[in-house]
C-alpha cells in the first residue's frame, strides 16, 4: 500500500514533468550534445562527435574582449537594478499616496511600455527618440538652438540611451510588483508609528521596506537575470546589420553572438552557450545564497 | 472514483503533451507543399510547387501569375510563401522532407551557404540547362558554384542614382569630385537638408567605391580583402561623402528623400514604389556614368534574384519542377516583371519587348550592369558583412584611422571564416 502511495504523486506530476523536460531540459541537453559535435555549414547533416574541441575554442573566445563585455554587463545589471528598484519603489509609493485621484488610470498607463512587444518598443525609440534627423530628442535640442546629438554614436552615451530604454520597458513590472506588495502592509502599523511621532522616512525605512522585501525579492532576482542576459536592446539599438551606430558596446550575450553565432557553426555556438549557461548558473547560486542569508 | 478520474486525466495529459512530438505523414497532411504527385499517379494529377521567399509579394505574385498561366494545362500551381529571414529558415528546414519547400527564391549571395549545406539540387538534375541560353551571362554565372548551376536567374538589381527633379540643380555630375563639390554646396546638416544621401556604412551601398577603386571584400578563394590597399583607399574616399550623408540607415535616408529633404539618393529599384507614392518627380542616372578620380566608373554590386530547387523535392516532383523552371526562364516572365514591377529581367529576350526597352529604370540598370559586379556567392560571404560594416562604421562614425580599422576588420573577418569550420 505504502509502495503504491509512493509512486502516485509522481504519476500525477508526470504531465508537468514531461512539459518541463520537453521545454527546458531537452533543449539544454541537446545544446550540450551539439556542442560536442562538428555541426556547421559544411557538416549540416553528417556531423560527428569531436569531444571537447569546441570548448577549447570557446574558451579562447573568452579573451580581453569578453572580460570587457563581462564588466559592462555587471555595471549594466547593477545600475539598472538599483534604478529600477529605487525608482519603482518611489513611483509605487506615489501611486499609493492617500487621496491620489485617478490611481487606476495612472497604473494602467504605466503598464503600457510592458505591454508593447520589445522589438516594437526598441524600433520606436531608435527612430522616434534617438534618430538624429527625426527623433523627438533632437527636435527639442533644435528648438533650444542646440546642435544635433547622436545618442547612439559612442559607448558612453549609447550605454545611457540603452539604459533609459531598458528602464522604460522594465519599470512597469517592478512598479506593479511593489505596488502589490504595498497593498499587503498592515495599515495599523503606520497609524501606530505616526502616533509615536515617526515621519515619512522613518515609516518607509522601518515598516514599508522590511514588510515588502520578502515579496519583491523573487521579482528582483528574476529581473536581475533578465537584465544580465539582455540582448535585444543593445543589439537592435546599436549593432543591427545595416544600422551600426558606431558604439562598440557589448554585453556577454551580444559579444558571444558577435563572435560565435554569426558563423553558422552550431557546434562552436553551442559550446559558447553552455559556458554562458555555467556562468549564469554560478551567478544564480551566488544570488540565491545571498538571498537566503538575508 | 475521484482518484480514478485524476489518474485518467493525468494519463490523457501525458498523451496530449507527447502528441505534438509525433511526425506527420506528408501524404496525410493537408498543407499544399505536401501534396506531391506520386510517380504512380496519372500524369494529370494536380501538383502544387511551394516556393519560399523573403521579397516583395507583388513581384512574387507577378511571377506566380505568369508561371501558373503557362502551366495551367499541366495542372501545376506555383505558390509563393513569404518567410521572414528566409535564409535562416531554409537552413533549419532545408533537409527536412516534411517541412521544406520545393523551391526557394532569393538573391544569389546566399547560394554558397545552401550548396555547402548540400540542400540544393543542381539545375542539370532537374531540367536541361539550355533554358538559360538567352540569359545574360552575368546572371547565369552568379547562379553557379564551382561551375555547377544551382540558381535559375529571373531578374537582377543594382544601385542607381535617383534624384528629385524639383530639387536637383543642373546636370548630374560625371565625376565623384564634381558630385562632392555639389554636395558641399547644397548640404546643410544642421538644417537637415542634404544633396545626396546614401547608406554610407552599408557594405552593399559602399560597393560602388570599393569595386571602382579595384578593392574587394572577399575573393573567389575566400580570402578577405579588407586590408587591401585599394579597399582602404576606397573606404577613406567614401568617408568624406559619408560626412555629408546624414546617419546612413535605410529608414533615415529613404525618408529624407521621400520627404524632399534630400535631393538625391543612391539606392535601387526597390525604392521606386515609395518614391512614387510620395509624389516625387524623379530622374535616374547610372552610377557607371560617374567616374572616380582613377577614371573608373562607380561599380556597384549587383544582386541576381532567382530560384533554386531543394533536393528533398526531387524524388516526387521532378517533372513538375522542370516545367516550373522552364516557365520561369521564359522571356514572358521577364516582360511581366519589367512592366508590372520595374525589375530588370535576366532573360535577354525580354528586352525585345518595346515596353520593356522604353522603361528608364530598366535601361539604366542594364547599362550599370556593364560595371556592376555580382556579389560574391561563396559561403564565406555570409561572414563578411559584419566585419565590413564594422570597418565602415569605425571610419565614418568614430573617426578611426582607416588603415587601423581595416587591419582590425581583416582580423575579425579571418576569425569569422575560421569559425565557420
């Protein structure tokens, strides 16, 4: 009887486990398998096992360019997350201010950037905001009598431009998460604190932040990974074929794409992917450990 | 009872999850591409030939209408299916008998990659290549890899000089130096008005300079030529034009021209529909009439658009494919393409039609063909666009020393080619 009970829960989970296996585990395992073969343009169907040769070549690609890209990625992740959480927190607090009218309208409008497909948003910003001839930013500068600025031409300004777009696209998620968390804080705590003479900052720091931290932590971790492996914003704004802007900005993912994925060498690309997978897993373990310590 | 229901539901879910992994029998599928004429079927059985493309749907419809009309009695129907990023889709499905199309229609520069992947059938395996006897030799050669014909050329395109007759003052200069002087006198970058715009960091659009100076991007032995002195000379010379040509991306330059903020644009026939829609009275000049300081005319790349046959389609549709290729090679397809879509036909006999001969765009393209060079079609060409454009961007937008940019780009190109292996 006990034996029967032991396998039954597993059986109920089989459909979900199968889905997870097909959608998540199998692609990773298959990428691992391809990384051990010479599958490329010249061996499209007749590829064979070549051991760890691709890994040796992939490690060679983790050169100074890769280290610079890793540095950029870390700065990109830290800055984006700090601003997203900080700004998202204060905007959410503002949306929960007592007496604020049309709250629902503001919240709906703030969701719009998140609802627009990323590709569309990026193209809109590239042409509508940053373009030197038609972009709204340059129109404003012209109205002020200032010269044109190419917002994507060099690394510094391109980094800030990409970050502005990333924040525009990512803030709605953070705001809605924090907004949801704020609803769960017991209002009587604020009333007691106010009676004790606590001001806005003391209430925020001593009540709000500790109360919402466990709720927003998973969202923050998830967003950190999305930000870390950011590809489309930097690629589509600065590196797309036929539209290279002059910035040589690279994150680890755009660097890997530039150096391995454009070659149609699936074996090599898979090896680079597997190594990046290991880097992200290590990053994940470190993040989870620090969360547990919190 | 509840437990039994739950177990049954779990079992049903398992089957549902796995159902998507099943392989469909092509003969059972309702898709048009999987409706082959079996060899034991009567010869009159209807056959559908599916062709993937990533081009203008109007052009494909013109081809389909003419071919289908010619093959109506044979009950053969050609269906064009537009696929975004078609070359990569074909790389994924090209050897898959169930999902692959029967043919594809695309420019010749990706031909080498498909041949290297061994997904294409030589045309001689399908049809007598004598059907190409009347075709322009440049277009025929562009469809060959290692002397074997894989692509049936249908039409070709190249860059021309398009100008707004209401804005352009005087004649079109006959030298690049005179053109540059005109640009200096008629460009106000601060006000956003330009004499000539061009995608000056795009390798295809800078090819008139590179080829005209005698430089090259990659030769037939797959050796990149980015640090060749003549390529560097061309990139350096292009730099001063780039400084007067706005940002240089496709949308920016075409909008500037269509909105009357640029008097001329270097582009191809694909711009014409937008220009006409904008109501611009435009003129066309051949780039080969504009001479570089070395006396050579500007020599743009030409792209030959044509059709190839997938190996996986041969077994069941060989006869139908032969008839489709023969119809596509006919002068009538070229005449229709020229008259309805402004394309320059690959079949020389199409130019005997008085309407085709009278079309300005087509005669200019035909004239430019005298200096135009077909894009390289070896597999390694696919790895060259990135390094070339990085080099041009570094020179034109970052002010990098051309020689240094060329050395860096050459190294990147050699690495990219090595990575293909």
